[in-house]
């Protein structure tokens, strides 16, 4: 009879241990899934924000490029008109020099502005990613602390 009671106790302890292990594994898996969801939600939000920022920056760059093209074409047409009115070869050389100087100045100014816009867009994307990473880390930390409190209360 004593062996039977001892065997029964061992079986009950084994079942309790198995149940504890299953409960712990379930909690661990649930925490991992919650953390993954938080991280993916953050990534999706960051992706959406970056896409919107990129769209906005692309629009600004397109407008900038259009303005550059308009200026370049305008100075080219003006140059052509002036060349048609030139009466001496020296005047053509002078016009050519002025035209090239104007074109170089336009492209230099526009390139500088475009470079600044691209730098700003890159910085905005970096800030978005850094902010998302920080928020995701904070959410995961809160989830960890919540699980630890839950375990200590159990």
C-alpha cells in the first residue's frame, strides 16, 4: 500500500511539473508573440511614415528639377535669340561665355538646393527609424516588466 501511495505522489508531482513547464512555455511563447507584434506594428508605422515622407520629398525634388529645366531652357532660348542678333564673331564669343557662365551658376545653385533637400529627406528617414526603434524597445521593456509582475503575483 505504501508503494502505491508513493507511486501516486510521484505521478502527481510529475504531472504538476509538466503542467508548470507547459504554463511557463505558453507564457514565454505568448510574450514572444506579443513582442513580435509590437515590433512589427512599429515597423509598419515607420514604413508608412517613411513612404509618405519619401512621396513628399519626391514631389519636392520633381518640382525642383522642373524649375531647373525651365531655367536652363529659358537661358538657352535667350542665348539663341541673342546669337541670331549678333553681328560680329567677337560678340558670339562673348555671348557663349555669358551663356556658359549662367548655365553653370544655375546648375550650381540648383544642385546645392537639391543636395540639401536630399540630405533633409535622409535625416527625416533616419529620425523616423530611430524613433520607431526607441518606441519598440520601450514597448518590449514594458511587456517584459508586465510579465515579470504577473509571474511574481502567481
